[in-house]
C-alpha cells in the first residue's frame, strides 16, 4: 500500500477483549469489542466507507495473520447498469 493509506488492525488482548486500531494520515482511533465477530464487522464497515484502506488481523505476537486491501471507486465514477 502507498504511504498515507489508513490501516485498521484487529487484535485480541491478553484479557480476551478485541480491539480495532485505526491509523491514518489524519486520524488515530481505537474501539473495543467483546467478540472477534464484532471487531471484524466494525473494521470491514470502516474500510468500505473509506476510499482506500487495509485491514490486518494480528496474532498474539504482533505478526500479521491475514490482511486485505479495500479500494472503493470515486463517488462520481460508479457505473450503474
């Protein structure tokens, strides 16, 4: 990914709480969830709302287990069938 593209990382803490950390050029945010499902759903919704974004699921040691890039077209350039 290019520099300046927001990164959403999903990780589980030692006490079992899931967190979604958002880091971007103009925003830093964190949200906590009791389940992995809730954290992943939140991360995907945020990623789809942005023009470009990367979602990464982190292992307990901080290594990336899974990552996906989301690219949304510009609002005025969507083709409608």
